[in-house]
């Protein structure tokens, strides 16, 4: 069953990547949507050292230069190479993610991964079919946290910095590393960020060109936040969905959005607090996964610019919750609890999605998952205390 689950997982990801793009009604490469924008805009920006004010393209300069590097070949070949890297990244999220949460060598590893992919399929499917880049930043982030757990800080820094360069959300993992006294990983990340955000642009465009590029990027961010996105075709943010259902001037929509944000912040806060506040405590890969991805997902879920593929980073905490149940086989209640929460969260996502409120569905799913992770952390700590008490109760020499 475990091997079969692995085959199904890889086949499913390949189907999501190739089904519409290569074998759909629109011929390749005309079927490619997002990467075409990335291809054209990055080439233009790399030449002009300025963003197009008529096109919302909020990627940071390091990401733009990376996209421009990928855009050197003709579009069809470049898109194929990017889709291959994106597909490998999607698979990598579950390969590295299951290892991070302690399932390496476990007989249920790929069954857990398949279930996690099933309930996050909407996010990955959008990313793969659109040929975007979210799976790439997700696998870089998972790899970085795995390196932190393995005390391979030299690798953790560049991976986390590269993830931040592609999408800015993972920057919230950096202060967490400082707080957790993961000094080497934090300093390695800062050094790698200086290379990616400063040295590389200066080498490419010179100091004055770099200043021009960053000034244009900041203006792009200002324009993006000031633009009315009411008619954005794939936006699923909570304010956008509520405005569609209740009307753009609805006071009720404003209060629902505020209440949803408060609930989400409370769930993440409870999950982090349940892990303990000691900065110097030993953190397992499981704990690092929960903490880091709680912080990274914090702005994603309530972002006014949320699109389905932004939530691919929901997969690792779901893997963590399922791993909690699988790694305690002596008590089937824990496994049933984990699976029930994951499936219930998927049900909420689907139900809200049918109401054109997919953003609230994402929030409901992840709120349920992180509340359950808080319960799991408390339970694990209780088990550890009981084991310690039993150890102390055994007379010396026995």
C-alpha cells in the first residue's frame, strides 16, 4: 500500500502538471498562463531596469533576474524547463516534508503524503496548471527547515534566502531562527540574502542600475496595493469574496473579515504558545516545521491578494498533523483525530469554495489544522512528562 501510494502521488502530480498544459485542448506552449507573464516581464525588466507600471508584477529584483535567466531559451523550451522544475518541486515538498516531520522509514510515509496532497490538491493543481512558482519557494523553504533540523546551517541559509527571493512570505522564518537561537542558520540566511538582494543585482546592473531597479520595484508594490482588484479573475482573498457575495459597500463584510482575521491569528498564536516559550529548548524537525510554517502561513491566509496557489505551503503542517497520528500507533485515537481534522478541513475548503468564498475556506481549513496541532503539541508534552516520571520512579540499578 505504501509503494502504491507513492506511485499514485507521483502520477497525480504529473497529471496535474501535464494534463491541461500538454494534453489539453489548447496546444503547448499557448496553454501556459503565468509563466508567459514571468517570461515576458522579466526579460523586459532585465533590459530596462524598470518595472512596467501597466502590469502588476510584484516579484523582487532577485526573482526577476532568476526568471530572466530561465527566459534565455525560446519560450517553448523555457516553459518546458520551468514546468519540469515546478513539477519536481511539487514532488520534493512531500519527499522532504515527510522526512522533516519524522516519517522517514515509516511504513505509512507515502500514504500520509498522498492524503496530504489530496486535501491540498487545489493549491498545487493551480500552481502546476498555471506554471507559476509557488511550489519552488515551498520546496526551498521545506529544505531549509530540514537543514536546520539536521544542523546543516551552511545549506539552510542559501535555501531560505532563495525561498525569500522567490516569494517574500518566508522572511518571517528568519526572526524565528534568531529567537530560537539557531544562530548559524540565521547568519547564513542573512549572508545569502545580501548576495541575492545586493551583490547579484549590483554585478548585473551596477550600483546606479540596482538603485533604479529597486526604486521601480517599490513603486510597483505601491501601485499593486493601490489597484482595485475587484475584477481579478482568480483572486480568492476574504475581502474579495465577501465583496462579491455581500456587495463592496457591505458593513457586514468588513466585520466578518475582521472576525476571520482575529480567529486565524488566535489559532496560530495558540499553536505557537503550546509549543513552549523557552528559546533554548531542543526542537525536533516536527516542531520546527509547525513553528516555521505557522509564521509563513500567517500573512498568506489573510492576504488581500490571496490566490489558490499561494497556499501550497499548507502541505507541511498538514503532514505534521498526520505524522502525529501515525507516529503513535499504540493509540488509534490519535490517528483518528488527525485524519478526521484533515478531512474536515478539506470539507470546509470545498464547502466555502462552492459559495465563492474560497478564501474563508482556506482560513477555516488552516484554523482547524493549527488548533489541532496545538492539541497535538500539548499531548506530546504530556506524554514526555509521563515517560520522565516513569523513568524516575524506577529504582536505581533495575
